[in-house]
């Protein structure tokens, strides 16, 4: 299966469907052993695979190797299981949230989008309405990433006020979400940058700070600023031809 799971046609589908859990086949957890024993009776060929609901209900599974085409058929069956489909009541609620979030996204109100998605996460079940909300949340994340990249560019250009405004925008819109944590890291990085003196000692401090923030986008603000564009060389004077016109005599 190590050759099948990484394939793009399988990987993308399974990431959308499930959260993976690997168990030691020689010493599995008691719940895993019970689940497989009850639902894959007589299975004796590795790998053993199972799909279950978030609360442990059996959806499907198999024993033995499956190539990509066969594995995709297993995913097809799991996706269509009524055990993982949203109820009509859930779909109705998610539909209302999706409509609200769509209008909010069109207005650039990412706070409302994030709030709707958090509310949707309280329920379970697959449906188009949930997928629409997931897509909208990705748009909110892309917006936040763009704003924070703008903050980095502004800081590198020396416009700290612009950088702070972009960071505050993300924190306001997506408070309590991972993007706000990234914004908080940016605030700390800007404070660190402001405390670094000029000169050779400052250069060493910038290098140290860049290492400390190397796992984030904010490391870039400690790098040397791009060299200012050099002015073009002044136009050279035309060679003196002695005043003799072409063709003169």
C-alpha cells in the first residue's frame, strides 16, 4: 500500500474522506482488534484496512493488497455510505450557514465566514453544503495569508505602520483561528525588529532573529533590505565630430 496511498488520485480522495490511524498489527489497541475481528472475519492477509465513523461505527474495509483502481472503488463505497452522509436536518442548517457565509465572503467579511464554519464543525455528515463552507473557509485563509504577506513586504520596505495595519486586519477578522496566531507572531517579530540597533551589532542581531523565526514567514523581515535601485549612468556626451556635417566638403 505504500505505493498506492501516495498516488495523487488516491491521496486527495482519502484526505477529503478520512483521518488516518495506523495500528501495530502485532499489538493493536483493544478497540481496533475488536473492530477488525467483528467486521473482517477470517481475514489473514495484510494490510487490514477499515473505514469507521467518528464515533466508531463500521463503514467498510478489506484485507489484502488493493491497487489504485481497486482502492478507489473502496473509497467510492465508503463515500456513499448512509452512515457518513449528513441528515436532512443537518443539510438544512448547513445550507443556511453556507448562504450566509457566501454573502459575507462577497463583502470581505471573513469573520462571519469563519464563525459559520466553526458552527458547521459542531455537526457531522458529508454533503455539498459542507463542502461549500470548507471552500469558503479556504478563501478566508487565502485572504489572511495574502494580507500577512503584505505585512512582511511593508516591514521589509520600512513601512511599519502599513505592516501593523495588515496584521491588525487579520487578527480582527479571524480572531481565535490559526491565522490570528500567525498575526500575533508577526506583532512579536515587528517589536523584535524595532529593538534591533543599527550597525554591525544590529546585523548580528538580525541574523539571530531570522534564525529564531525561520519556521515562519516573518523571518524575511530580518533579512537585509533589497538594494535600492541604482540610478542609470548619466548620458554620455555625444562625440565631438568637429562640426563637420556628413557629406560636407
